[in-house]
C-alpha cells in the first residue's frame, strides 16, 4: 500500500517530540563508508529508524540505520547514518520516505552523499564528484502512485533538481579547502550486483559519469517537495570493465575511509552555505 500524507505526518511528529526544540535545516544522507561524519555532530539526539512509525530500516553493510540530529558546522542537521536502498527489497517510495518526513520537520535542503564507481575514465579512485544531474531510465521511481499534493505537483520539474546555487557553493568550498572537485552525471542502477561491463559501456554512451545504487529516489522526492539539493559522489572504484580486474565490495569501504579527511572537510565547508535559497 502506498503511503498517505498522515503516515509522513505521524513519523515527523514522533521525531519532533524528541528534538527538544532543535529545528533541523539540512538533511545530510551519508552513503557507504561515509557514516563517520555523524560522529562530529554536537549535542546529538539519536533516533534509530526502527523506533519511528512507518520507517524502514537499513540493512546494507556499514549503514548504522539511525538519525543523528544536532549541530554540524553551525547548521542544525538531520544526519542519516545509513539509508535505505531498492536492492534491500524496499520500494523507491520507502527509500525516499525520510526526505518527506524531513521536509515536514522544516528541513529546506538535502545534502546527499554516496559511494560510486567511475564510468568516466578521466576520474580516479578517491575523486569527489559534484553531481550536476542524474539518469534513472528504467528503474523504480518514488513518485509513482497517487500524488500527495501537500508535497508537490503530479508532474514535477527536474531541470534544476541539483540546485545551481548549491553547486556554486560547493565549488567555492572546494576551492577554499584546496580540494579538487570533479563534476558529473550520476547513473542509477538498482544493484545489488555491480554492473556488467556492457551496462557501464551503455551508461557512458548515454552520458553517465558515475554509477551508483542510491541517491536518485531521495533527490526526486526532494525536488518534488521543493527542497534544494546538493549531491556528492566519492569514487571508490572504477566501474566494471574500465580496468581489467574484478570489482570487490571491500574496496568501496576502504576507498571511502581513505578519503575521510577530504570528504568531511568538503561537507562541513559546504554546510554553512546551504541556506535554502537558490541564489
Ligand atoms: N557501481 C554501483 N554502485 C557502486 C559502485 C559501482 O561500481 N561502487 C560503489 N557503489
């Protein structure tokens, strides 16, 4: 059964009662191997997803499955330490569920992060990619089903889903931190198997720069309900077929850990710039 507005409202109310007056502004979703940033949140309120009515729990490796809500880099952030994926058996609507709940709590911006495989052969492991757009051609979409007009229109515009002003902010923050920032298009695959070399070849021909199994449903839900979005992918491996070698899930975590310093500097450098405005 699709969710109805009252489900989201009930989840939001449960969280609101735990917040002691905190008013989260930014939803920060931490992808595979990037969960450590949640440890930097000051005076956190921690809420495991399993406690929240209607919430799915994350079962992916290295995804703690909880909200950590508090102050990070001067912003009140709602950190998702771990997210839900379609490959875990959830619908796209379930994976995007927390975004709408965050919106009801007053959150105006989404900062989504993930681990990815590089389709673009000029990228290298360890590169951070600023997402300029995404491609989701055949896979599940979180807005399928009855539209909930309290969140947004039936047909929602995606032209500026990755907020241009936030992309500028990211470029400035990266320059200030001395971090080289790539820019590219995220190509969504459901997984959980890594792609075949032929799929990566096709994704490259279609305009994809990185491949990943998350983020897109959350960004669509955020765009639908008028949230501003910033997205970063960390290249944890070259995508299938780019190198003459097999892919291994363990390299994803290792590469994410190796980039921890740069990645946290970039995220915390961007947060003060995410003011909910598009200019
Ligand atoms: N493909 C899809 N998702 C990923 C990859 C990949 O190569 N690496 C990390 N997440």
